[in-house]
C-alpha cells in the first residue's frame, strides 16, 4: 500500500472537532469490515473491544492495547453490517464511525471513510489526527497480514505525525471551553 493519506479536520463553533480520513485499501470490503467491526479485527490494529455487541444500541468497551486502560462504556450508535460501524464511547473519544464502500479497483479494494467527532482543546485535535493516521497505517499492515505488536510500539511515529499536523494547522486560534 502507498502512504496513508493525511486526515482533515474542522472545528465547529461549539468546539466540537471533526476528524476525517479516506483511505483506499487493496482488500475486499468483507476483510476490512472484519477489521473494523469485530473484536478480533480491532485487536490487530486499534484496541481490544470487550464487549462488542454487533447491533444498534449494543454495548462496546474499548481497551487500549498499550496500557490496558479501559475507556468508559459506550454504545454502537450505527450498525449496517458490511457498510457502517459506529461507536460512541467516553466523552474524550466521542463518536468513531467507519464507513466502507467498494473501491475503484472493484471487489478487491475498499474505500474506508473514518470520522471521529469529539470535544476538547487544540492539543487533543492534534493528538487525534496523529493517532488516527498512525492507527490507519497499522490497519493497512494488519490487513496485509502483519498485525501490530503493541509491546514493541514506540511513540516515535506518532510524534512525527503530530508535528506534521501541527505545522498544517498553524496558526490556529486557541479554543477555550
């Protein structure tokens, strides 16, 4: 896979940030769906999900693989099997939506549209842009058969990405809650 495209962001007047990524993945939609909508798939690139009740209104609890920290319990707020998985978790992480559509390469590729909506200061936006970019690179590797080994991960890549996004967003007015 080529380099992961950069994410975009906007901040609404009420201080809500919206982060968006669109990535073409050279894998069929069912494979990508498994990666974003099952505990086994999520564990290969993002987090542990236990429980994850695969239905609208189902419970979801996300656990960081690096530290084991648990986010507040959340809900599945959109569920269209094979197409849309959306999780709304603790206030800091907000609404995370994965939307899949067939890629221009036909059945063998997928366009993944990731949206994350959350509130917080500018630093959280920069952190989230870098983290999602890094996670999507991990997703691409996991789909290629190389799931992330969280014990060996360092923050070096994340720090580099954060610096790139900070440069992209400068100057930026400070938002005070």
